[in-house]
C-alpha cells in the first residue's frame, strides 16, 4: 500500500513539472511575437509589425519625365577616299619597263611616274615617260614592271591624302530623310569605338537601279591623322529630330493586350497605372505622346510586380536623415 502511494505522488510531481515547463515556453513565445495581443494594440492585428500592418514596399527605380529630343539615324558603310584624285594614262601603248613610284609615294606635277617601251620585234623606239599631271600622293598603282599596257590602261591614281572624304550608299527607303549638312559619326575597325565626325556635302540626284541605293559624300569636320585613304568606314548618319514629348526606355512600358501603360509614382509613394500613347521608338526609347506630363515620376525598373495603388520605394532616393540624440551639458560619467 505504501509503495502504491509513493508511485502516485511521483506521477503527480512529473505531470506538474511538465505542465509548468509548457506554460513557460508558451509565455516566452507570446512575449517574442509581440503581435498576438488584442486587435489594434501595439504589435496586435493592424498594429506595426502585426498581421495587416503597413503595406509592403516594392523597390523600384524611377526617372522624371521631361521633354527630350530623339534623333533618328541610319546605319551604313562607306569607303575613305581622297576628295580630289585623277587617273594617269600613258600616251602610247607598250611594255612598262620602269616604275618610278609605289603606293603612297608623294609626287609633284611634272614628275616622271613610269617609262613605257613601245618597241615591237623588228622596230625599236625610245622609252616614253608617263608624267604626273597634278601634285599629290599615289593612292593606286595597278600595273607592274614588265606588264603590257595600252593608252586606256590606268598606270596610277594620284590624290590629295590630306583632304579625305567618305563615300557611302544609303538604302532607297531612307532617301526622303537625306539632307545636305547632316552630321555623321564615323568609326573605323582599326580604332575600335573611337569616333570621327563628318557632314554630308553631296547627295546623288539618282538612285542606283541595281542596288536600290543613293550615293552620298561626306567631308570630315577636321583633319584626322589616324584616318587613311582606303579604309572601311562604319557610318551612323543622324537624320530627323523628334521633340516636344517625354521619353521612356522601351522596356519600362507595360503591354497589356496591345494597351500600353506606365506606372507613375504619386506623392504618397504609391503608384498609378497610366494608359499612354506611344510615338517614335528610337535607339531603345519611346516617345510618350499622351498620358504623361513633364515632372511625372515614372517607374523604369521593378514594375513587373506592381499594381495600381502599390507602395514603392525608389532605390536611388536619398535615405531619410536619422534623428540625433539631443546634446547635453552634463559631463560623462567615468567608468569604474
């Protein structure tokens, strides 16, 4: 009987200990959560940090709408040539027995370029000189010593390499946009992304029926020592300016069933989904013809998860200044 009494007391003590431990754990969890109290109270439902607390902010990047000029352009290729050049022909046919110049050689008007021997078997003649008609540099020399030539054979081509131009062909669909004086950026394979600038000085009056292109001539705005005759040029020709409207990166426009929208940030840091009318799309930017006014703050990154009325935070906005503790005249206590 005594043994059963001791066993019962032991069970009661163990159960009481377990109950106390569970109560302490539950109380600790409530204290940490701080949000399981009464509705509306500090940390409760609708309170700061509790269920239904402040709306979650979405991080975005914005830009301020302002009227911007978009300049359209045409990309084409061309050749670097001398502005003035002349082909030199012999006065008589025969064999080239001597070349006095080579590619790039400077010559003066009246210099001998080559000698032609018109002799044939059974008849002998004096060598005939080929004379330079202008001063410049040899920019082409297609014949070699020993080669037979006629009066229609080009011996050399002389040009002024200090004054260069770019000859390019523009596709027919862009012909209406061509104007004298239009500016172009020229890049050359030898110099990577370095830019050289030229202007249109001549536009062909006809379209080449074979290539459906129109030839244009551009002169460099200044003398570039790096640019040589014969180089291959990549040309970015600026044509028409479009202004009077705000612009936005094309990837920032939301397309919903062929309806276009832009999210605009309001003063309370919520967004409004605005329907917009798009204009020209040039170099990755759209004109916004309707729906956006100058000064509007437009979302350009982070708009994929947004909805009308969503709360946002601009990652580029300066962080709010933190409040500083008030100054005190009391001396600091010395540590022990």
